C-alpha cells in the first residue's frame, strides 16, 4: 500500500516518538523538519544530540532504521542544522 504525504508524515512522527525517549534520556531530542519527495526525511537533532560526537551513528543506526521500519518508502534520513 502506497501512503500519501500525510500518512508518510504521521508514520515518520510515530517512528520518531519511538526513539525520542532514548534521545531525551541523554539530554537531547529530534524534530522532523520535512520529508523531501516522499523519500528523504530531514531531521534536526537538538539539545545534547546536536553536539554529540556519535550523533551521525545514532542517526543512521537508530533513527534511520526505525523510520524505515515504519515507512519502507523512505530512502534516507539526513540531519540539518538549525535554520
């Protein structure tokens, strides 16, 4: 079943809600910035996560994996700086 943009966003948010407690436990958090072309999720790591030396590993092995579990159509997850 192909999801529309609203369903994609909802499911990505559910995925982020699943990982958020672990990030908050370390003094950080994550925000969904946008979903580009229904394929690329852009997130912003905040708090302790923004300056953590392993945040790219967390992004790939944690956040991206969980998002892809919820929304298989997503091809990658990228972190954006504050804008």
